[in-house]
C-alpha cells in the first residue's frame, strides 16, 4: 500500500517511516499539514498517518480536507497524538479519521492498523467497481447490448448540454 506520514517532529516521522517500510509498504512523508496536503494530492495514498497537533494545518484539518476532496477513491486516515484524551479522539473521528494511535508509536499497533486499512480500502475499491458495473447494466439493454431508455436519456442530456455550450447543432433519429 501507499502510506503517507505527516508529522512535524522529525524523530517521530522517521520512526513511522521506518516501521511502515519494514512492513513492506511504499512510504512518503511530509513535515506539516500543508506539505502533507500537497503530497496527498500528488500521490493519492491509500493510507494517511498524520500527527493530530501541528503548526498551521493540523491533522484534523488535513483529514477534513481529504474527506471533502475524495473523488471516488478512499484514503484510510490514522491520527497520531501524544495526548490520549477522549475529546481529542472524538474530534479526530468527527473530522473523518478512521483510527487513532497514541505516541510514542508502537510498530505492532501500527501493523494492526495497516492490516485493517488494507481491508477497508480493498472493500471500498470493490464497492466502487460493483457500483460502476451496476450503473453500466442499468444503462444497457441485456438482450441487445445497446443503450436502454435510461442510457439514452443520459447520453442525450450530455449531447444537448454540449450542443448548447459550444453552439453546435445535432440531429436525432428515433427508430423503434
């Protein structure tokens, strides 16, 4: 899996990177929330492990930004914090985090979280593929393999919108 580590503390970041790499995952890191956001957009990791408290964009803000920007793919988010208070855990989960780990990072606990992350992201990917297949079936006649009424409506709507936008004419013939 592709794992992105975001932590402003160099020591914690290096420990997390070493643990993730030792588990056989591809790993990149960032030193703060803004850099983490840029790396997320560029790399699209399956898992994000981020410190909760950082200067500038913190872990919960980064998590919210990722949840708002998701375009079909799912990123499993694990928040790290030196403070193990219930309010911190709850605010992280409210922001869209999937899990929470206390610092100092325990490599066994991280391994367990990454196994769960792999399952969740795989299930999400399978669900997307099933949804796409169902949508294709809903727009196709099973006997002829041609577009059905629903598929034709969607295609005509896109064609009409394009025609209006670019000022192009189109012709429609209906055969039954």
